[in-house]
C-alpha cells in the first residue's frame, strides 16, 4: 500500500485558494471596465457639434460672431485664422448679432547674443491682441461691450547676417504666433459662452 504524495496533497488546496482569490479580482476588473465605459459617454470635446450649452451648440454661438477687419498684414493674418477657427472655414458671417473688435501688436526681443560679434543669434517674436465682443450696431461708437479679453503668442527665430532671410523668418514667426493667438481667443470666447448661455446673440 502506497502512501499519498505530500507534495500533491499540498498543491490541491493551494490551487483551490488561488481560484477563490482570483474570482473576486476578476469580478472587480469587470466592474471597473463597465464603469469606465459608462463614464466615457459623459465627456465631450469643448467644440463638439452636438455639445449643448443651455440650448444651441457652441459652434452656433461662434458663427454669431462677425470678426471686424484688422488693419495691417499681421492683423489680416490673425483675422483670417480666427474666422477659420470660429466657423470651420465657412467664412465670416454677414449680419451677425455680435462683432469682435481686435487691436493687434507685435514685438521682438533677443534671446541669445553671440559673445564674439555682439549680434543676436536667436530672437523671440511676440504677438499680442486685445479684443472686445460687442453687440452689432449701426454706430460703432454706440456698440455695447459684451465681454473683452487679451491673448498673446510667441515664436522664435534663428537670425543671421542675411537681412532678407531674417525678414522672411520674422514674417513666418508672426504668422505662427498669430495662429496661437487665434486659438486663445476662440477658447476665451468659448468659456464666456459656456458661462453665459443666454449671452446677446444666442439663439433662444
């Protein structure tokens, strides 16, 4: 008569305990996955077409904003970027109930100076914009300010002794900085419309 193998006897309870311990863990994982799937539907992009803020979609509010002409090459670049950001490429709205008035400026600062020549090797281009959102009016001087704000963007360039190359690089940097300013203004307007769903110009 042979005696039972102790190692076999010890392994059986251990395997049963392992299954018992694994079962609750699996159940917990299933529960976590289920909750994650449920909560995933609660979050939507800020500018989603189907995101509602007290009624109309946020993009509809953006399309109620007429971006007034900004003087200068840089102002024109910023205006074009902003119109595209607000309308998705459908163009500046005609007869919109709200108007966006922007004053834009640019400045240059030296970031790195060559110790031998004393000339700048790297420069920072900064674009700043102060904006006002007003109710459309026949007389701009009588327009009521709805909200206002400021935005800025920067871009860097490497400078050289080639004047035309420096000029071209500066123009390109201003355009890149202006795109950043347009994105900031759009975000600021979006935040305002979310906080004020019944703001002038909103659909009822």
